C-alpha cells in the first residue's frame, strides 16, 4: 500500500493533493492522516495523540481521516 506518496510526505510534509499533513498512521488495510496542527501542539506539551479509534486520557480524539489514493 505504501508508494511514492509516503516518501514525498516524509520529504515535504505534503500529501499528493498538496495539503500539509502532520501525522500518518498506516495499517494493513488503510492509511489515516491528520492535517490538524493540534497534534503538534499536543506533542510539544507531552500529551498523547491517540491512533484512529482510540481516545486520549483527557478525552482528546485525533481528527484522523482516511487517505484515499
């Protein structure tokens, strides 16, 4: 499932559609991305950024979206 988009994202921080993306989560079937800079702020503060389907201790749910290639 991994293709050139991933190496391009690692290099530029951008998805194929040009959006800036701050987190990527891949599993066997899907690719999820987070384009909300809130994840950078949470990381700086030492707060968790939960994976898709999970909730942080403080109730935060990461705004993941499925990437369709």
